[in-house]
C-alpha cells in the first residue's frame, strides 16, 4: 500500500509528497526505491537519483538491471564519468555486463561522456546486442569521426538482419553527410524507404504491392534482413500465397543468408492455418528447429476455429494454455471452437473460467477519418453526435438480413447467449463506422475503416454486400491496424479487401 501511494505521487509529479511517503515507510522494497529514482529522473533531479542509488547500496538493497539503467542515465546527464565507472564496477561484480538491458545503457553512458573506447569495450561484452545497442555505438563512432567504421558496422548490420531503427538510419545519414559519401547515403535512403514501404503495404492489406517491392529490391541487389521477411510473409498471408511463402522460407538461408527464426516459422504456421492446411501447420510445428511457443499454437488454434477442426483445435488450445494461461485470445478462440461445434456446455465452461481468472477481452473498436477528423466507434456506440443518422442508415440498408447463424461465433465479442449475439451483430463497431462513412463522404470517395481487432466473418460479408448494394461507392475496405501487433513477432491478419 505504501509503495502504491508513493507511486501515485510520483505519477502526479509531486516528488515532495512522494519523498515524504517514502521516508515514512517502515519497510522499503526494491520497487519503492526504483519508484523514487524514476520520479527524480523524470524531473531531471539526477543528483537525487544518484543519492537514492547510494542509499540502496549502503542499505544492501538488491540491485537489478532497471536500477542500473536509471543510474547510468543520471550519470550521463551529469557528465559524471567517475560515478558511472563505479557503477560499472558493481555491474561487473554482479555479472550483469553481458546483459543487453545493462550493457546498452552502459554504452550510451560512455558515448555521452565522450569515452568511445570504453563504450566500444562495453559494447563488445554484450552477448546479444539489440538495435538500441547498435544505434548507441554508431553514434559514438560518428562523434569521433570514425566514419568508415560506421559504414562498415552498418553494412554488417544489414547482412545480419538486425532491425534497423530510425536512430541507426539517422546516424548513417549524418555519417554520409560528414563523409561526403553521396552514393552510399542514397543507397541507405532507398533501402530505408523500400523496407518501410514493404512493411506498410503488407500490414495494410496491399499484398501484391508489397511482394512487387520485395522482388524489386531483390533485383537491385539489396540485402534482405529478418524483419523484411516477416513483412513478406504477412503479405503472402493476406493474399493466400501458401506455396510462394513456403519458397521464401526455404530460400531465406540459401539465397539471402538470413537464418529463419521462430518468428518466421510462426508466420508460415499462420499461413498454413488460415489456408486450411492444418496438417501441414502441425507438421511444421513438430519439425521446425525451435520449440513451439504460444504464438505457434495460437496460429494453429485460430485456423482450427476458422475451419472447424474440433479435436485438433482442442489439442492446440491445451498446448497454448500450458504456455500462456493468461492469454485471453486463447479462451476466445476455444469458446468459438466449442460454439461452432454445438458444444454449448463446454463453451459455457470457458466463459466461467475466464470470469474466475478475471480475464477480459480487449474491446473492439473501429475508426474512420472524415475531413481530417478521426471518428471512433465501439459495439453499440451511442455517443456520436450523428448516432441517429448512423442507425437510420443501418436500418435502410437492412444489414440485419446479412447475418448467418453459423457465422455468429467468429465475432469479436463474446456474450452469454446466442440471441444477444444476434442483436450485437447489428451494431458492431465496423458496421457503425461503415454507416457513418456512407452518410459523411461523397459518393465517389473511398471508405476506409480501421479496426484494432480482426474483422469478423459476418462483417466481412457485410462489406462485400455493400459493394453490391452501393454502386455509387467506389471502394470499401476494412483494414487491420498494424499498430496493435508487433510486426517483428506477430503474424498479421488477413485484411478485409
């Protein structure tokens, strides 16, 4: 309770009250100490951050990666290299120097203190540097004029398939500018644009455009990385290109020098599952050179739910829940699987289990941009100023006749009874957004609706019906918003076009 009160004051920016609450604590744990350090750092009171760190050391409080990260940030802000070196000594003593969560702040600290040699040594000791680690050391090399080394490191990163973030590209562009290397700068620029375009097209339903850009990069000799292939698999998933995706998986190592990771295999499992090739998906799970994780089994379970393979779906669900018993999506998929198979008692038990474990599904919402303003809707939304017109449009189009009982359970909202589900189908968020788009845009303008969760089959069918009913509307798309899932690790769903 005391720690929660302290945290509340910190989040409200009231450090004085937080400090008083902290000092009155009879027992201080690592979380309470860290809370005060975070508060001081956010308020740019870096001297106080270091004082709390010293008190932690003196009182023999357990030090973790997060504490060291905050402390090194304070040392860098104060340009206090001596204190930072003492912290470094503690890190070495505790055997944390090779951890990326500690090594990266250490590299950043030395770079900001102008000691690039020490930064380089700290970087070399990180067992698995990430994109932030590479970005920090590139910044250091750039600061001391080691431009050739920067370019060499960048080329190495490209060949290794490391995720190239905006900071890495910024460093390289600065290097090319200082080094007057226009050609390499142009190559890096084109590389960045094409990779971004492939990902953007893939995650927003433009599969053929994404694959066309990928082939263009291949033809121009641009090296591929692991992240680009994730986007390519997403495009193949969207377009249902199973054989092409399989060829890419097999050629990654042989032709591109990129070793497939578990993420790539999970993408392929997802592609097989969506296409109904569930035995192939299971075979890949059992034969791939990695232990399947929760995403592996979730992809298979999703396919079983779509294609109504009850027994295999149950097996996938059991495996998934063993790995991640708090994954709400697993319960939703299993509920749907039971319902589609007419096993209502089992479906009800899943609902009960979710309630007992306090698991709730994320609320589905859809949004549409009209005249530069974003309009957001949730199921049964009544808060929009044009609610009456929106519901009138839905009634005029007779969307209530479009639903099929055998498609109801693929919906994104789990309710207690089938009649309630039928009622909710009529006011799903994407339907409301579509109706609003129809009454708010010119007849020749496209309607693009984004959704944070996958569009249900019924609403997907509704979208197709709109194309038949509304000759004046040129385009209607329902897209999955890529922000809600991590492109590096999560296979992206098929969009509605």
